[in-house]
């Protein structure tokens, strides 16, 4: 079996549907999430439980979660990132530190 494509999602408000799609698609792995609100991860896990069962929901709870989007970019080793933020937030500027 080929190695799955590792995808990260920044923002589980608007990105919850994208994260669910990554979980459902064969060959795609939801490999990291950037979301400062821990309740949104639990919301995602509950939706995944409904969609795919308790085992899949438990796997969602094990996905690395970063509170800061910079950390997912630097540390997750992803193949791609979905930026699911309101337009006003899209103008992310890299820090200089």
C-alpha cells in the first residue's frame, strides 16, 4: 500500500469539513491540526465517531494538535496544509524570531 499523503488543517471552525474529508478519503491522512480551541478537536472527534465509529474518533484524538499555526508549518512534516480561516485571517505573516 502506498504511503498516504499527510495533510494538516489550520482552523477547525471552517476547516472541520475539510478535516472530515481528509479522514474519509483513501490515500489521505489527516496528520496534524492547528487549532487554539481544544473544544473544536472534541467536536471533530464526535462527528468522526458518528461518521466512522469509535475507533476512528480515538485516532482523531491522537492527531498532533498545535495551538499556533506557525508550529504546524515548522514541525509537522506534512505534504500539504489546508488553511481554513476567515479571509481576514489569511494574511498570515511569518514571525521573525
